[in-house]
C-alpha cells in the first residue's frame, strides 16, 4: 500500500535544541555577525520597494512576502534589540518583539527557498544596501540554530564527511578514469607537481561529465601542465550557500592548500557561480587577504587562452542568446569575458531583455535548485526566463554556470521546452581547431 501524499513541510529542524535555545542561538549569531556596514544598512532602509521589483520571486508571484527588504526582518530585530543605540530601551519596553520559533520557521522559507542571493536587489537599492550579503548573514544564524532545509543539511553533512557533496576523495581517481575512457581524453589525477589545479562541480562528476572531458581537451590544447587532486577537487562549496562558515573555510582551504602543496600557481574553477564567489572573492577571509595562488573561473581561462592564441575555435555563425549567471557576472564581473568567447565562436549575439549585470537569476542559485520544497516557486521563475529567451528567436541558449544549467534543464523538462541550455565550455571544446 502506497504512503498517502503529504504536503512538504514549510520548515525543517536539525539537532536537539529547544525552541527557546534555537531563538537564542540565532539571535546571538545575528548580533555576532554584525559589523558597522551591516548596522548602517539596517538603519538606511527607507522601504522604497525598488528591491521588490528587482526580485524575480516577487515579480513571478506578486506576493509581498518575497520583497527582499522584508527578508531582513530577523537581522533588523536583532540589531534594534541587542546592539542599536537605543537597545536597552527597546528591550525594556519591548518596542521590537523578540522572535518566536514560528518567526524563524517562516524566515527559513524566505531566506532559503525564495532567495538566490543573486544581488539584483542589491544592485537597484538607492541606499546601497547589500541585501544579498545580509541574507547570507541570516543563513549563518539559521544554520547554527539548526533551521536549514533538510536537503541542504544532508549535502552539508556529506561535504563535511567527504569534502564533496558528490563523492569521497578516495573515489575520484576511479571516476576520472571512467570519464577518460568514455571520452578518450586523459585526466591527470594526484600529480605531485603541476602548474594548475583543476577543480569540478558535483554535476561534472555525475551527469555533466562531458564538461569535465571538454576542460581536459582545452587544457591540453593550451599546453597547460595540470592535474586534479583528491585532496581538493570540489569547488561548489555548500558551506557558502548554507551559512556553514566553518565548512566554507574548510572547503576553500582544501583547494588552495592543495594547489600550494603541488606547486600550482593557479586554481581553475569550474562552470559554477557560487564556486567563484567562495574561492575567488572570499578566500581572502581565510588567508588574511593574501591568497597564495591565483583563482580564476573557467570563463576567464577560455577568454585568456583565446586572446593569447593558445587555443583556436571554429566559427559557428549562428544566433545565440546568453544567460548571465549572477555570481559570475553581476557579483563577479565577467560580463565582457563571456561575450568575447561567444564572439570568437562566431555567434550573432541576441541579448535577453534583461542581461549583463541586470539579468534575472535562473532561480536555482544559492542552493535553491537542491531544495525540493522550492520546486513550484522555481517553476514560476523559469517561465520568466523562458519568455525572454523565446523573445530573442536565437537558435542557441548558452550559459557559463553548471548550476544555472541544471536549473534551466529542469525547467525545460517540466514544461516540455525543446530549447536546452548549452555550456559555454562545451561549445569551445566541441569547436577546437588546430
């Protein structure tokens, strides 16, 4: 007899903390994470509503609860009750209520299910409030309070045990050997010395192995002495998304310390947006601002290799549109690099209505694609992206982020859309010429 259909709960809990303890732990974390910048941001919000129109979740649903500024309510309460200039009076008169467990459970949906930390709200805020970064601070408080969506918590536990959400490091050589045999390209592993440490996202070790093989072809053609390594190979960094700062540091150090160990001067990140944020822009947190190696995204490597003449590609000569991954373009700055690669491939680029730094998120970043509970909401956001792609009439639909690609593939499958997203990396690999 099959189990009855039950609604997916709107929140999950981990650990054995009591309700009161969860509130105290979350509030202490919110306060501890406060700096002068965060305090200024909380004080600066003028409730103008521009962030709502910038948010794809709000635009897709029209539901006011998805307004980005409203998602900062836990931090706002923590600030005014605990560290604001009138905190003693606020507490004494209970002018700002202490959060309840119900509040935290409701906020779990808002910061994990309906926020990709894409930064579009940050971009339009007239007061310069980095809402996306404050949501990350909130996720840290939610994580330590044991209030993370269970699927993300499961991935967190796997990464703590294996160093990856996909596989233990000890299995990496066998996985790479299988990919090598399937595609007929060598993928070096655990070399003692190399000039470049190449990393992967979990999908490249599972369903998107062609991307890994493509990277190998390009690296070899460019004449790079490279390796992958079981001690540091998964760049996706689930800790960065979940708010697990301890795990974020451990996973980042695994990549950079392994590169130093083998004498590599460069860490090459895969087509993964949050890998770029975690390892490129936040690594300085763990190395006192002096990261001992260069960290670059695959898009940068393709752009630089083409410009230097280390690789050449056949010109495809067809129309294409491009989905700009938020963490790579809006928050990472690689808008022009991707377009130079597309130009080298001879594409007639037809831009989306919203593109570049103003492009809309795929809807799955920040771990949302792995959060089963958010699937209906992601589907509504996908319709926005689908409409913009169809409006271009372009033959090809390209992106440079594996997580975006997975999200968009899921949306296409759910709607029986025939235009499948293509990997920029794979397009280059498939069109290499001597």
